[in-house]
C-alpha cells in the first residue's frame, strides 16, 4: 500500500474495487476524501439510560426521546389482521425491552441478529402488561467491544451517514466505522496543514492532524468542540478569502470611458414624475451617481422592500448613462415582469425622446430580429429583457450599465455572461428580498450596499390578518363590499390542479366554484404559470384596466406586478408558503394611497395557535421553533410589515442557504459552519481573510503559500465563478 493520503480507497482493508466504486459514487475516491468524511452525530455515554431508568421515565409520563443500548435476545414476526408485525427483544444490565415495527418486517428481520448490540432511540411506551416498548425507533448497530469500551472508558462513538450506494455493498454503520478508524490510525499523520502556521497560532486553532482525529474519534467533548471550531473557522476563512479577492478584483479594474451626470435631463425627468422621490431614494441615487462617475466599475447591491421605489432609482441611473451616449440594460427574471418594466419605462421616458427596446424569448422572429438590429446599431438606448439578453447573437453597441432585478433568481454564469458584453461595465443589482446585514457583509461583501429604507409618503401600512378556513364566507363578503368602493382583489392558491397526494385548493377548481357561487356577482379572471406570457399579460392588462374585480391566481403574481387599485390579497393555504414568498405576495397590494389588506387563510387550528403565539425567539427552544415553524411564520406576517424584520425571522427559521442559495453567488456551499449560529467565528474569519488579502493581494508571500495552494486545489471552480460574479 502507498503510504500517502492520495492512495485510492480500494487499498484499505475491507474495501476493495467493488466497494471503492460505491464510495466513488458519493465522492470518496482517496484516503484523504475518507478522512474528511466526518460523522453526522455522536453517541455520548452521559446521555444513555438503562432499562430501569427508562421505565421510571415512562411511569412519570415523560414524552421525550431516550437512548438505550441493548443486546438482541431474539426476534419474531407476528401476524395481526393480515399485517406482519416485527418484534425484537433486547436486554441490558438492568432488564429487558422490546422494539416493534408495523411495516417492513422482512427488511428488519435481516437487520437484527441475536447477540448484536444496538443503540435504540425513541419515545418510551409501557404496554398494558408493563413491558418497556419502543415503536419504530431509530437505531445504530455497533460491536460488543465498542459497547464495553463505551461504558467502561466513557468513549464517544461516532455515527456516519451511510447512503444507499454504500448499503448496496453491505456496508453498514459498523463496517464503515471500522474502515474510517483504520484510515485515521494509519494516514491522519500524513495530512498537510491547510492554514498558515501564523494563523493557526494567532487564532489558537487545533492543528489539522489533531482536528481530523478528534472529528472522528474524540476523547471528550471539549476536544470535539475544538476540532469543530477549527473546521468552521477554516471553511469560513476560505469563503471570505474569495469574497475579499473578488472585491480586490473590482478595485484594480478601471473603466475605459468617463461619464458625467447631465443634470438638465435628470431635472427634466424628475419634473415629469407625478410624485417626489423619498429621502432614501435621493441618498441612494447620490451613491450610485458617484460610482457611475468614478473611473472604477460600479459593483453595487440595491436593497429595498417591496414597493419602496427601486425601479425608479434604477431608471434614473440608466438615464445618466444614456445621456452620455451609452446603452443601459435591465434584466428581469420573468417575461411578464420584463414586459411590465418595458411598458412602464417607455411611458416615463417617451417625452425625453429615448428609445426603449424589449428582448424576450417569446417574441415573433421578425420582432426579435428588429430588436437585435436596434441593440447592435445603438438606436436602442435602454434595453429591457430576460435571460434572452445573454444569448450569443446579442451584440451591444456601447454597453455602459447593467441592472439586474431580483438577482438571486439568476445563476452566476448568467449574470457574468451579460456583464462581459460590456467593457468593465457598471453593475447595479436590485433585490426586494431583504438580506440581514450579517449575510450581506458575508456573501455580498465585495459589493457596495445601498438600502432604500423608507416607503413613498402616501403609502399606508398594509393591514394583515390571519383567518381560519371557517371564515372564508366572511372574507368573500368583505371582497364583495370593497368591490363597491372600487377595490380589486387577488385570490392566490398554491397549485393549479388538484393533486391526489396533496389536499390543496387548486386555482382552476376554485375559480369555477367562486364564479358560480360565492363571488357570482363579481367579474373574475384566472391566471397561472402554464399560460404563455402573452396570455398572462393580456389578463393582467385587462385586470389593471378594471375589466375584472377579482384575479384568481397561482404565485405567478409574486414578483413585480403593479396594479394600484388591487388592494386586497387573499392567500389561501398560507402555511404552504415561505416567509419571503408571503411578503413578496403581500407587496402586490398597497401600491396607492388607499388602505390595503392582506388576508392569510390557514387551517383553523393553525390560525388559532398562530394568533396566540408570543413571537420571542429568546424564549423559544430550537425544538419549539422547529415544531411551531408554520405558526411562527404566519404570526410574523401579521405582526411585521418590514421585510428586514421578516428576513431576520426567516433566517432563524430556515438558515441562510435556503434564503438565497450561496451557489447563486459563486461561493461554495458551507459544510461545517452556519452563517447565523457561527456569527462570531464568521466575523473573526472575515477580518482575518480581508487583512491577508489587503496586505498580500496576489498571495505571493511565502507565509501565504498554503492559502494559495489550498485555493487552487479545493476552490478552483468557485474562484472562477467569484471572479466573474
């Protein structure tokens, strides 16, 4: 066997070529890969109870989970009403207990063999005969030797994820643990340090060899915590190093053109608007104007809540560029939104004699070719479109500014393709998805941040109510009464068609019943995701021109649709939606000076519990948060109108990766660290990474050679993405 960690895993004892193929399917090819395949959880002796203790718990009405270790005595299959019930009897030093499965008897018969040892985790139950029983428990198998060592030495036993690819070659918990143990014992000493010595010492981190050993087979919990801290710091350090490199990359570029703001055109445009800009909009515009006039390319993130007026800020930014003879592009995530941006912008700049063109996938060939010519010859000054803008045959004349709307909906490669069509182009990224400051600093740390943190003056806060399904007749009556005052209503359903598996109200089914029963005296229309964008656009146009009172819809209205008289939104099965999506949907109303209403409809018990909930995370345990997630979301919507407040709650409920996957930002997914829970480590890693790159931009110093090598070996793809993102 080769004595280094690059050895193929097949040469490890008990692996061989066939099992090596299975390991390869889950990304483990070498011994080094296996050394970094860490346990998902650990069994701690202090949490194990014996039979007598568990019986006492059960008698006292304890409803939580317990863990107990026992040896299999025997097993049998019972028949009951044509069903097969599988029962296993175990013993430990203080007595007997049994486990029962009502499904999969044949499968479990092959799992449990007399004399084997298992850790059983479940809620304890006492049968009418007083026997201790566990129904459908979680279980882990280990060797008799492990079991004895565990109790006599206080060892911590690791448990690994055993995917189906490994199970197919008869690899289970026990055999995988033995293979890993062999690799750690023989090869961990050959690992090279992946952080510079000066950082390891300065930050008082465990060295990589001890880290890997303690991650797999920790002597105690303090050594496990030290190892986990080291892995988290290292991961976040490299994460932030790439953010820092991206920021440096922007700093060293220079634009090959100079833009000066021509205030006459901007003043003329502002005078034509039927409203005044808010202080926040003016502040943000000033920041953007300085960037555009700078000799460095702008790289700015514009955050603003739904309806705060980001688009008008983006349009003024585009006018600054256009007035200097350059083209500006606005890329939107959907055709219907691109079309609406196109119509709104065209209407606003028509008097200024500025040519606006639309490029989307669903256009006729002749129309598309005409627009492509306008883009190439420069007659199209502002171009609005979807991802159709990034196709090869789109050639800009002089692209000066790229505005990307709802950027988390585009992948890094899509954004970069558009940006590369310009010459060190200014980039303005807009999002209505509020991102908490910690995340903005971490993931978008290379971007300058502008925030529109106030709403237009005449806007009234939207009133949000949570109602049970038993209140639907009252809600329909409210819609009818308000229609008499000129109010229009969105009625939102999660799906289009009935699904046998999911009992959901479906837009098409309910549209028919609403039209013939509850809302038969109102004019209803239907819109859903499977329609062509032209059909959607026609319905939205007819709705906006008040040909209909109620629009029955799926979530296609989530982003950007602007209809001032639509001031009621009813979101059915609200518990099916995420917090961010609920807030986006609510933002479809309240676009005028009228009072707007958002009514969330949920199951009756959800509505009652949510309205009673005290939303204070300081007093809620992680288990309570997990258990009451749905109620917390609905309750938060009623209590908070600010997207930024909701984003903080959403972070606690879902975690950052789910809010706007880091894969969209050209940065690696995090395996060990959590951007919320590990905020202190993140801050420390960020400061360290930015200081390193500030001092040694090229990572040319000998002391940083480890960083350079590690980036090249482990993050090559992410670096390429981060350079173009």
